[in-house]
C-alpha cells in the first residue's frame, strides 16, 4: 500500500474511533508499527492527528457522539434505573473499580452511602466524589482525554494492573453472544486490566447495546459475572445470556 493511501486509511479509521493504539493502527493498515509512526508524524505535521502515548487521536473529530456530556443525554431514564440497580449490588466498604462509561456514572451517583473505596480513570466520577469526605477515591494516572472525560495510556493500564478490588462496575459499546466490544481501542487494555483486577465484574448495558458490535473486541462472556440492563432489553438475548450462566438483572423503573 502506498503511503498516501495508508495515511488516508489511518485518518478514516480514527474518524470512526477518535483514538487508537499503534498496534491497533498497525493491524488495521497491515504495516509495521515503525511505518505507522512515520505516517502519524506526517499526519501530525498536517494538523489532522495528534500523537499520544502509545497511539494517536484525531484533532477535529466529525462526530459529537463520543463526548461524555453528549452520551450522557442518551437513554437517560434507563441509565438512571440501571445505576440504581447496580448500586444495590455493592456492599458497604467494598473497593469498587468504576470505568469511564456514562451508565456507570449513574451507578456512582448512588454509592456514597455505601462508603466504598473508589478506583477510577473517569474524571466525572472523580469530580463527583471530590468533596465526599467519607470516601477514599483513587484516580489512575494517564493522559487526559477531555472529550471522553477519561485518563488513558500506558500509565492508566499500569495503575489498574496493580489493583485488586472487590467489584468492577463497567460499560462498553455492545454485547452479543460472542462477547463484549467497545468503540475505543485505547480503552480496551485499561478495561482488561480492570477485569483482571476485580473479584466480581458487573457490566451495565442499556437496551440499545444488546446485539450490537463495536469496533474493538474487549472480552468473552466468561470473563464477567453480572449484567444489569433495562426492561427494553431483547428477551431472546437476555435468555441466551442467562443460559450461558450469567446473572442478568433487569432494572425496574425505567
């Protein structure tokens, strides 16, 4: 593939996912990481791409769909119901990993009375508990990605690889019988470290995520324990997930 065509493919891919790791881009364009680095240097000089630790992000994304404040307006009633149901699964004083998803943020809003220890890479979650004097909040290191309200990069992955928590509350872009997927490649390694660091893994999905596949594969179903969703989730897939041994909780009140 000619350099110009390869760089065009990199830009098109970043338009879909906003940011990606070097390994992810290398696989997408079937080129070595050193070649991709040179392509990213050229794209950065043009002003279309910004290099990050271990990857690259788009400077001017076309879509607003990934912005935290925009995503948090989607299925708001369902997310609040799911958040309340998730919070009921947390026991007092547990250590809880919370990722950067908007649905999980609604669970965090109901946790203060449980006085958990919070471990997160979500800036909105960290801000939520900033004045909560009875809680201990651990924020991962990493590079701030403001649009998503999240800390990403190797430092964030390393932080969660050293954590051992009672529970991880997580969300992602889609769930099928094949597993769980997410839209952002740079979040995948962080989320996998979260999963490995928790004794119990709970995923929050509103009904729009069922049967949906996002860009990057995150994990198989046997890596998780519980799914919390709303009443509009498709019964056939809910049943199939239960048949696979997963606990599926349908939140009331949405």
